[in-house]
C-alpha cells in the first residue's frame, strides 16, 4: 500500500501510507526474522532515497 501510493504519486493516499508506515515501525520490534524481506530501517531508507521529493508524504510521516 505504501509503495502503491508513492510509486503512483497518489497524494490523496499519503495519509494512509504514513499510518501504514507507522504500523510497520511498531511491528518491527516484534519481528525476529524478516526472511527475504528488507528490515524496516532498510525499507525506510529505500523509501527516502526513491521518494525524497514527496514532501507531502514525509510531512505526514513526521506528524504520525
């Protein structure tokens, strides 16, 4: 959902995506083995690199 909103620049979905990202951060402490998936910190860094110009999204992330 986060990738969908950001990859397609669905700014109306940024609030939902920011909440999903906050949920992921909260779940991160409970996950012991990510398997083939990136750790939360790595995923967050990849989002920051790929979508650094989407300030409306990052403002909502900071507000969450």
